[in-house]
């Protein structure tokens, strides 16, 4: 009952803040150097922070003023990006327009219930995601090939080689589900059996059988009707693999299959480097951002240092209460 009451209160609060619920113009959350930031935009950025507080130097226990100040900062940067983009007479390219459109469709499909609950319209979602695209274009204008602060290609390649690895893999489990539904280690004989199978597959690869054929035979033995072998690229912070997996694969000799295992998983892995040049094209922007994002944020800070920011504390407080109900 308390939860229902809280949600009703949130709806009332939101309807008083966002223009979609009444005819009169909604109160802005803050003004940044003359640019009004709507309650919707502020709610979006507040939600971003509450969803992943650790990404913003916060925790789920951070106080309201700490969280809202981070959201204000994102709004200030939102204005800075729009201003700088306009000053350069830039326009979003067809590529970025398409990516924004796809991103909006994807996010709205997954999170529309949340967005509606906190009063963020699809139009506002499009605005903030377009701002993200503008920020990327400004970033590349400064640091990509031909940019004002161009990063040498060798630096990008060095970062890529040190922080990314590409491989083919066949994965197995060293655990099982017992009769009580618990995940438990395989017994000794079961573990030896799967280790022997993976060692035999490694031997097949070393004697010339293709990775695709070995993978297809393994899939059949596991009762799978189809199995495709794709090149996988991960960075060293990828949490989809065990902590030590990246360093283990990185240390392998290219095109030399190896079996890697820990207490839960076993992998037959072949490191691939011949596609690095092509794969780097996909991850180039990510590499540049890792190399220069702090410097770029400093450029934004320099731009915003002279901005006059006026915060509507009462509006922000009500938005905080409404958004917090969803996290």
C-alpha cells in the first residue's frame, strides 16, 4: 500500500513539473548561461546517475545533494556541447543521425516504462542522445586524424594492442546443477572427461583441423544443431569473462590454440591478430576516448567555467524524489 501511495504521489509531482500533464508551461529545473534546462532533461540525467552511481564517483548511499549536483554538471555539459557544436557550424552527419534514431528506438523499447514513470518523453530522449552524438563529433574534431590535438596513429595502435584482444573460442563448464537446483563443481571423473575432450580438440587443431570443424563436432556432441565460430574482441575490463582471462589470452602466441580453465569454466582459445587492422577501425573511437576523454572533459570545464548557473532547488528536489522512487 505504501508503494502504491508513493507512486501516486510521484505521478502528481511529475504532472506538476512536466508540460505533458497540463496546458501551462512547465517550470525549468535550472538555467545554464541563459539556456533553460527542462525538468525532463534533468530527470533523464538524474536517472543516468542513479542507475550507475559508481560511474559518477557516487554510491547508492550518496546524499541527495551529491546526486543532484552531478546531474547539474551533466546538464551544464549538455549546454556546452550544444553551444560548441553550433559555434563550429557543425551538423549531425547521416551516420550519426541514423545511430541516434536506432539508439532512441532501442532505449525506448527497453526503458519506456521507466521513462514514462519519470516523465521523460521520446522527444527529450532524442535530444539528449543527439547531444551525445554531437559530443562525439566534437571529440573527434579535436583528437582524430587531422584534429586540433591529433593523437598519433601509433599511440592508438599501441593502446589497442595493450588493452584489446581478439580470439576464437569454444567454451565449456566445469560446474553442473544438482538435484536441489544448486550450481556445484563437477566431480573428479566428470572434470577429467571434459578436460580430455578439450585437450583432444586442441590436438586436432594443432594437426590441421580447422577451428570451425572442431567447433561443429563439439556442438554435435553437446546436442546442438548449429554452432557458429565468430571472432570475439574484448578489452581488459570485460566482465563477461573470468578476471584472468584477458591476460591469459593476450599472452598466447597467435594462431596457436591453448586450453584455459579456472574453477568454473574451460576454454579452447586461439588468439587472432591478422584482423587487427580492420578490427581497430571498429574500436578506434573507444581507444581515443580512453586516451583523451579526461583531457576533453577539461576542455569542456574550461568552456563552462564562465557559465552562470541558476538552479531551481524546489523543482530539482521534487524531481529527485520522483526519480528515486524508480531506483
